[in-house]
């Protein structure tokens, strides 16, 4: 299966999670404070190379009814730009309620929010959802 990276792309930070080598378990990895698009993509390119990731899963923000939002279009643009920087497959994955779940775990303390921990936990929820739903090879 291979290692996967999960991203929770926000306007201030990009939360990061990485799977184990078998692609079974997602672990929060931290967050990148957003800068310029070029710097954001360079930091992610380094991470992709460092982890030898085979798939990048980007949280896809839609409204609760599934309708696109302003953030949906920004995420689509970001995914397109990232796809031009790497040959690694990029998947968009529904991220509804992941930030709320992450906040339930990390708490609502503003210091936690500023540290990027909540963003990394949200990225782990996004990635774990993807890992749990993709086709698994049979155990032999």
C-alpha cells in the first residue's frame, strides 16, 4: 500500500498527518504556517520526498449538505498547483466535521489552535477516513 500524507489546508496553516508504511494508521505530524504558495508547495515537496509518500490526501471542504463553499474552490486550486509540483497521486477527501472532531480532542484553547496541533489532528482524521475506506488487499 505505501505511505500516505494527509493535509488539512486552511488559510493560516496546513495540518499534516502521515500514515505508517503499510498505509493503515494515520498520525498527526504537525502543521506548516502558510506563507506564499511557492513556499507552501516547497515545504510539502520536501515532506513528500522525505516520507516517500505514494498518495497525498487533501481534505475537501464542502458544506454540510455537500454544496461547494469558497474554501472548496481554494482547496481545488491548491490541489491543482500541488499536482503540478509532484508526480504523487492526489486525492480529495470529504473533511466534514473533522475540525470539530479535532477540537473535541485537542480542546478549544487558542494556544492549541495557534500551535497547529488541531490542524494536524484534523489532517489525521481526514487521512484515517481515506485509509479506512480504500480497498485493502486480502490477508493471506
